[in-house]
């Protein structure tokens, strides 16, 4: 867990440096906030079980990509792709997988840009490549995902009919948030025609 915490620290520093540099160049910050978490042992155990593996250190290293998780919240949709590109351009970061749930949202309405990356971390015994999952999303996408996440873990959602109703309403909210994100992006583009923004 210490090793994963160090990987998070490395990636966080990279993001903070990029955000600082961007704010000097463009007088604004593409990153609104950064959150991080280490997956809990129970959640690691459950995921390994689901994948059909025993709860061993080797299986965690080999089969789980998201023990270290970093969430980057951006103001605008195009900031997401700028941050992703700036990270990909760093030669010590290896991109193992991209899942673009913005271009292709999940059926429930979930949108976010996911990157599985590998980064070398230098420990006393040498360099160890560590994997992490970086989720990049707008404030709106994060707002929706946080509420949906909380609701999903509420076990007592009533009958099937109520569950359907809640899912439909969540999907409607996802559409409304997508429309708002797109409008905010249009406004940014309009301002950008007259200013460097
Ligand atoms: P938590 O509590 O956030 O850690 P993979 O093993 O990568 O092939 P996985 O893990 O399903 O398959 O990958 P995926 O689809 O990229 O999703 C991983 C994470 O994305 C989830 O982690 C959530 O954080 C987030 N996520 C994905 N789908 C949804 C969704 O429908 N709603 C919400 N709110 N979040 C979602 P965990 O481990 O599920 O949860």
C-alpha cells in the first residue's frame, strides 16, 4: 500500500506541475481539483474474487490496475483531453490502456476519461514500475458519478419498478449534464476567439 501511495504522490506532483505551468501560460487552471484513493483491502479482495484470483500480493500486482486511483476534475471537456495528452507526452509514463467513456458513455450515463498508466517509482532497493488508474472528468461528470455511486450502494431501492424509475431519472440527469458541459465548452470557445483562453 505504501508503494501505491508513492505512485499516487508522483502522479499528483506531475499534475500539479502541469497545472501550475498552464496557469502561467494561459492565466487559468485546467484542473479544478485532484482527488486520490487507495483501494480498500475488502474492495481488492472482492475484485480479485470476481476475476477468479486468490488474494495474494502477486495477483494484486499482476491483475489489478486500480489499487492506486487518481481523479482529476477539470472545468471544461477540452481540458480533459489537454491534461491526458500532457501526461501521455511525459516519457516516464507508459499508457497501458485508455477507456474513453466521454466519446462512448456507459449505458447508465456514466462519462469519464480513464487512463491506466505505469510509472517508475524509486525505492531504496531500486526502481519499481507501479500502475495506477487516472480518471479525468468535468465537474458535471463528477457530480453525476458521485451521486450515482452513492445510490448504487444503497441496497434498499425498493421494487424493480422504483429501481427502473431511479435509473431513468439518473439517465435524464446524465443527458442534462452532457448538454450543460457542451454549452460551457461552446462559451469557452467563443471567449477563446477573442482571448487566449
Ligand atoms: P471505486 O469505488 O471508485 O474504486 P477493468 O478491471 O479496468 O477492466 P473496471 O474496473 O470495471 O474494469 O474498469 P472501469 O470500467 O474503467 O471502471 C473503473 C472505475 O470507474 C470504477 O471503480 C468507478 O470508480 C468508475 N466507474 C465505472 N463505471 C461507473 C459507473 O457506472 N458509475 C460510477 N459512479 N462510477 C463508475 P470501482 O472499483 O467500481 O469503484
